[in-house]
């Protein structure tokens, strides 16, 4: 970056002393002549930084806007997407059904429950987990939810970003704009005629940058509000960046595992179909233990699922 070549105080003093003691510009090496040209510009350090800031500004604005939009969409989907809500309601119904008669009916569950769905296995078919059963229920009774995981696309995209990094990018813009504004405020103390074109361009840029920064700050404030709402809806009160990582990563792991068990279920059905075509004595595919409840309990569970619809 050009900023690496901005002379420091010692380099500037050494060149000035050299010239003050009768040294000639032609006696300087190329890098020193370059430094001499730079320090001849009034407030040169601020101007170079401001020109670089202007060059990078539109890219920074675009990145911040994209980050905030994606993260806001991820939060909004987890808060209000109908399909995600229904899947969570089905999980809650299954949990209440399993715990029927042992505990009071739960009104919700912790997010880490999503990770535990693969831990509960059928005693007769150890490869069949509660998550397999969830996928089977959705396929058979909730066909409108078959592709519910598509609602998590924004969450997957949001995992590439973090509110803390977006805040750092915003601060880069604030610092760059502050340097430019200080330089412009000292315009009267500089030989304006020599750098009139610079100020003409940079004053217009400063006006545009100030307006765009205001918009970005509003967007980031909206994002912070949306994140707080999302964390609150899942019972979290932890730090914003830590919180979004916990929530988004939990749903992403759930999404990946769910897609895997959907494929598992398809393979199992194909195998079952092949076995059906080649019947063998006492050969059957075991169902999860949930399906072995009494007929009355199964009927109650079907009623529970119908209420979700």
C-alpha cells in the first residue's frame, strides 16, 4: 500500500536537514526524491490517506451493505419463517410425546436439543435416530415442509460474516472520513491555489461519504436490533457476536444432519422395497421405538401433529 511509503518524522527531518545544509535534490536517491516530493505537499500524510480512502470507499460500502443485509435476513428467517417454526413445533411435539406421563408438557426447548436428535436411537435399529423419525414424519404428514431447509440459506450465507467484523469495517470508514474532514477544515491554512483541484474533488466526496455513512450506521443499528430479537426469541442473553455464532451454527449443523438423514431414509426405503420383492421368512425392517406405542397413544400423537398443521 502507498501508505507504507509515507515518510515518518525521522525520514522527513533527515531530508530537510540535508537540503538545509546545502544538499541538492539530484544528490538524493530515487526513494529519497520520492519522499521529498511527498513532503512538499501541505499535510501530505492526510491527503494520501484520504485519496486511498476515496479509492476504497465504494468497495467498503458495498461489503458492509451486503454483510448487514445477509445477516438481517438470517435473523428474520429464524424469527418468522413459517416452515422453520413448524419444524420446531414438530420437534417439540415429539419431545412431549416421548416424555408423556413423566414430566409436564414443555412449551419450548433449548437450541442444543437440535444436536441431540441424532443421539436418541431406536433400540431395535441403532442406525435409526430421532432425526430420521423427524424426517419421516415430515415426508409423510407435512409434504409442504419437504424443502424447509431452504429457509436456512441466508443463515448459511451469514456464517461467512460477523457483526464484529462489520463494525470494524464501519470504523474504517469513520476514521477515513475523520482524516479527510480535518484536512478540509485546514484548507485556509494551505496554499489553496496549488491544490485547488484536490479540494474541489474531495469536498464533494466528503458530502457523499457522510450521507452514505449515515445510511450504513442506520442499517447496522437495524441489524443489532434484529440480532437482539433473534437471540431473545431463542432465550439467549449472551454477547451479540457470540450469540449469533451459537444460533446460526446450531441451525447449520441441524440442516446438514437433516439432509443426511433424508438420504438415509431414501436408501432404507429402497432396500425395503428390494426385500419386499424378494420375501424371506420373518424378514422385516424395524421401525423406531416411537412407532411401537399403543394404538391409543399413536392416535393421540397424530392428533398432536394435526394441530400443528
